[in-house]
């Protein structure tokens, strides 16, 4: 291959590699959401801590509680 042909093909190779990476990330994200996010939501809402008057284990940390509620809200808004 000449230098000119290599320079013409290089952007297509980079584009193909980028699209492949995005496809792999998208498929793994979709598989994770369909299989594990629902189970994680059930697990987070189903386990209580008996020592703290029926407060969930994740509610003892304000940061973790905010993150869990945001995760559950996103799940409910996308799949209902």
C-alpha cells in the first residue's frame, strides 16, 4: 500500500474501532440493566436492619441513600 492509501484508510479503521467499542459497551449495559438492576432493586428494598427500627441497611449513609433512591427512580421511570 502506498502512503496515500494508508492515510485514506486510517480514519475508517479508527471509526470502525470506535463503533465496535460503543457497540460492546451498549450491549453490556443493556444486558446488565435487564438482568441485574431489577434484582438489585428488589434486594435493596427487601432487606431490613432489625437493630434500627426497620431502616434499610443503605439508609444509614446519606450518600448511599441518595444514590440508591436515584438508581430506583431511574429504573422505575425507564421500565414502567
